[in-house]
C-alpha cells in the first residue's frame, strides 16, 4: 500500500477486505449447503417413517405392542419397578428440598 497513491491504496484496502469477506462467505456456504441438503432429505424421510410407525402401532393393545418391540415380561417388570422408584425418589427429593 505504501507504493500506491493514497486514493488507490484506500481502494485496494477496500478490495482486499471485500475479497476476504467473500472468502469467508464462500467457506460458510461450502460447509452449510451439504448440511441443508441432508436436512431436506432427512426430515421428509423421518416424517414418512414416523407416519408409517404410527399407522402400525395405532389401535394395538399393550400385549401386541410389547410383541412389536420384543419386550420381555422381565424387562417390563423392571421398567415398572423403576418408574415406581423414580416417583418415590422424586417425592423424597421434594421433601428434602422443602426441609432445607
């Protein structure tokens, strides 16, 4: 910039700044466009799969649902036990918090 006249040096600085800005924008677009494309492909697929799943599950009774997800009776009992334990622990936590 030192060898250029002041007006030209100022214009060259502006051109350099614009070029740097365009490089930043270009790199961001290069990173963002593939993600946007994948997003546009995944969201409709997810919605379609979810709709199919809801159709499959709708109206089924609990034993049929358990067969669909292959949940054994032992796991179901363990899940129910953990739900009860969570309720008790939550209640105990609230009582302790109220005491303090």
